[in-house]
């Protein structure tokens, strides 16, 4: 969807709070800490992957009496224009009128300095009288200095009604020391997020439906070090075995080796067909039933002898039934994703099992599906990841007319930036796209003439062939 009065395309699922898992271990002491310190302007939940950061904040918001907005980030929001557009889109889910003065600036050729944008945004947000919470997940994916400058300025003069929650794997480069010294920030970090001995016992009892002997439990607790996702992987891999004690005793040292072992065990419990489907979908940042079904029909996808193709619905149902780290992204249950850590582990297994050619074909198949349904950014990215430069260029060539008619020039600029300078020089579609940007966005008439000549030369040479 497009944000109101904007030329930025907004993926709605990024604005949805992830649901709380059904096997949640309630962490009342952490929820109480967040609730008691709501009068502070900001909360920072910071720890490595898999310690339940997002789950904790989602659980808190589910029971919080204040209205809230949620924003899940990925690497694409490193662009200041995109970040600000998504920031406003999130706030607009509870306050639709915020940002009317800033939205026209997002259409301009160049953005004003981050300090100017922050000032206007802060003034706008400060017009809100009733308290609300804005939670920004995966902030560690942002490395754009301008985005950090924008958020730093907002934090300095945080609007009176807004409580900002940042969820990150690392400390963001923001004025945290100042806020800490002034008592303006609540911090929940690794030590607090680790499962206690009692929480570990409660979680394992629920997942394994059996009580471990003291020696086995103590060893598993020591190996997991209170790591929530490590415990979940362990429980999923152990729940169908009768020799839990021997397996736990034989676990390798080091978290990475333990995780590899558990993922191998989890995969071994699936059918050969389900294993291939899990590994094939590990390349996806999000998936739905039709996309999975289309992907599983790929002739070159390594298949299991004697097994019929699985439908998209059956695959997702089995993921949910097996509790395989699948997260629903919308209320309708249309889009899903894997837990980030589980996805990265699966992707590594996929690279070990599939050939580079197989993986490229998977990416290209996915690219074709995304393009067919109008998800052009994802289509181009998967085509490039699959090494099919021709398909990526063809997608841009087909879509650029519609996008230019909507005057989404900055969107087209981002597409062009996905290609290397060398690639651009060899494709008429990309040269013509740059011509449009020369004229409508960058106002570089000298470059426009050169680019038109280059496009004409390429088109003539392809006609002669």
C-alpha cells in the first residue's frame, strides 16, 4: 500500500505487532519493570538474537492499556526517506493526521537536513495529547547516519505523549548515555532476558511434556545459558526421542555447534519433502500459501522420491503444528516469516544441501511470482540474488511506466541503485530509467543528453543483432 499523500510504498505487514506464542513463559518481573517506568520517555530492549526481545515487547503491548504503534525494520529502511515514511505510517495507524506537513518534503528532490525534519516531526507529534507507545523492532539493521541523526534529535526533545521503545541486538548510536544519566530510559538487557532456572524448567516441562532428571536438566540449562531460542530448538529436537539424557550429555561445546546439532535433529524428524520445502523457503523474508505452492512446483527443486508435491496451505499448517518458528505477520494469517535466527540457520543448511544452481533457480522462481503480483522491489532483489540480471532488468522495464505515472521517482531511484554502474551501461531499460531520473528528479540536462545517446546506441545495436 501507499502511505496517504505519499509516493512511498508501505508494506503493511511491517506495521503489525507479532503475535505472542502460545507456549509463552510469562515474564511478570520484566513486564512490571516496563509498566512502572512508562513515565520515562524511552525503553531500550537490547540483546543478541534469540533472547525473546520482540516477544517480550509484544507481550507487554498486548496487555498495556495505552494505544501503540509497531514498526518492524529491515535493511531497506536504511534510506532516510523510507525510514521516515515508515515511522509516519506506524504513527498513522493510531493518529492518522500526523505528518501532513512532512509528507510533501518526502516528495522533494532532496530532503532537508535531519535536524529540520526532526524538528517538524517533533512539533507535529507534540500536538498529540493522549499517551501512546511507538515500538521500533530490529533497529540494529539501521546503519545510515542520517537516520541516527533524525532519531537522536527526536529523542533529545521527545514529544510529551510518546513513549519510544527500541528493540535492537546492539546499542544504537544514539544519546543513550545522556538519557541514562538523566533517568530518562528503561533498559532491559541480556542478563535480564536470560531464562532463570525456574523459567527454564517451566518452559521445558511444557515443551517436552515430561520432567527431566536433575542431572540432565542442569546440563541442558548450562548448555543453553538461559537462551530462549536455544531452549526452544533443544525442546523441538528432543521431544520425540527416548534417550534425552544421552543426547544432552553428548552435546558439543559452543552455542553455534549446539544450534547446528539441534537444527539437524529437527530437520531429521521431518519428511524428506518437508525438509526440502523448509530449506527452499529459507531464502524468503516472508511467504504466503500461493508463493510456497508456486515454489514447490519448481522442477529443479530437489524432491523426495515417491512423495507428492505439498500444497502451500499444507506446508504452513505443518509449520504451525510442529511449532517451527513461524511468525504470523498479519491478522488474516496471509503472510508469515521465520524467526530470524531460525531462518539464518536454515539458510546455512540450504547452502550446504542445494547446489548454487538450485538456489539461483529458487530465487528466480520467487522473483517471477513477486513480479506477477506487483511486489516489484522483492522481485528485483530475488532476481539479482539468483544471478539473473536479465530478469531483474526486465522487471524494472515492465514496471517503470506505471511507477513513473504515479511520480514515484525516489522509488525508481532505489531500483536503479540496486544495479552496478557497469550493468546500467549495458541495458537500454536502465539507461532510459536514468534518463527519466535525469529529467524529473535530478534535473541534470547535460547527463540526460548523454544518456539518451547511450540508450539510442544500445537500442540500435540490439536491433542490428
